[in-house]
C-alpha cells in the first residue's frame, strides 16, 4: 500500500504513485455534517482534501471531468488553489479574480467541510 493510516491520520508514502486516495469509513445520505482535516506535513506541496461519493472510481485522480458531482475537494498545489467539483473550479482566482483567491495549504492548517446532504 502507498498510504499509511494511523487512527484518524493518513499519509502518502514517498515511494507511492503520483496520487493516492484514502477514503474514510463514514457515509452520509442525509443531514448536515462537519468534517475537519488537519494538514500535518507535505513534501511536494500538493494536497487534496474533500468528500466523494462512495461509488466514485479511485483508480485515478478526482481532478477529472467524469468526477463532476461525485467529488468536492480543496485542490492546493501552490500554482492553482481552488475549491473543486471534479475537474471544475467552484471557487478560484482563475474564475473569480483576485478576490476569489484560495490560499495554499501549509503544515498546521485546517480545512473544515460543511456537508449538507439535504440540499443535494
């Protein structure tokens, strides 16, 4: 495996492939939920954190056109940082100008997702 899981923490091994997917064990079909992600370290500056449909294919990155409406995530490479729906930017400076700029994630940062399954 290219991922290490220790309790609620997951990390990608250096010798792993370009991308790795770690899915949590929680599935929600209704209600409102808050999910917190903490960035403890990264070596290459590329961090994706978010939520996905349990039916999504995990043999490739979520940053693809056919993942629309199946994966919502924070995409932070340092060059392009965005909140995304599959391939599509939902919030980014590329679609909204400088006032919509999303910051790069650094060790110590936290991302909170407010997931509302009642609104679709």
